[in-house]
């Protein structure tokens, strides 16, 4: 099987351009449908969550430390902690839990 890098680049470019050009050519006016507007508003957040959530549990040595850090991160973010504080606390929790479990 021969892999052609130029074919891969062409397909990737076509898909990337299609995602950006097709909506501009098909939708000429402002979207007024409330459901569709809210759907389009939340698509980036859902996409980020779908890509991030499995990595949180699988990148640590034990899934328990990832799950505890996830729960703590959600709680800290819920109560208004900054992104730096949330990420630092999650890293510290993973470090401590894995130190206790694996140490």
C-alpha cells in the first residue's frame, strides 16, 4: 500500500475549506431559529469536551487520580476559580494521589 502525502494534504484542505465556505454560500441571512442558534453556540464547547474528557482519565497512571482531579476541577470552576488555579490544583491532586497509590 502506497501512501501519498499530497493526496492527504489535498483531502484535508478540501474538507477544511468546505467547512468554512459552504455555510457562507448557503446561509445568506441571519439565523433566527432559536434552537439552531443555541446548537451552533454550544458546538465548540461540546467538541472540546469530547476531545478532552477521555484524555483526562487515560493520561494519568491510574484512572482514579484523573477522576479525582476532574471532580476537583469541576468544583473549583463552579465556584469561580481562575483557569490557572483550577489547572494547578488538578495537577497537584494527580501528583498527590498517584504518589499515595503508587508510592
